[in-house]
């Protein structure tokens, strides 16, 4: 049951990332974003995956950690692209 709620938490967090990615893609600016914030979130997801591995409790929940990690990493890449575009303007 705890895995269900952990998955639900990750799904709820994960819903916001595609929206953030779309906003980053369309706006073409890094204003209003923080690379440090995104890096800390990535560290959090990696820590969650490592905790699952260390505890020997690797289940389907790891998929949601990994998916969220990929989404946040995508947003971070777009941040750096947009930051470069901001500097070019």
C-alpha cells in the first residue's frame, strides 16, 4: 500500500513537468526559472532511486522516479538553451 501512495506522490509531482517543459520550449527564455532549483530536484529523484536500491525494495515505483528525473533533466537542458538565447538577445 505504501508503494501505491509513493507512486501517487510521484505521479502528482510528475504532472507538472510536461507543462513546465512546454512553457520553457515556447517562451524561449530562462527568466522565471532556476537551474539550481532543478538540480536539487534531480538530486532528490536520484536519492529516491538510490534509497530503493540500497533497501532492496526496487519495484515499479523506481520507474516513476526515473521518468520524473528525465522530465526534469529535459527542463534543465531547455533552461540552458533558453539562457543562451537570452544572452544572444
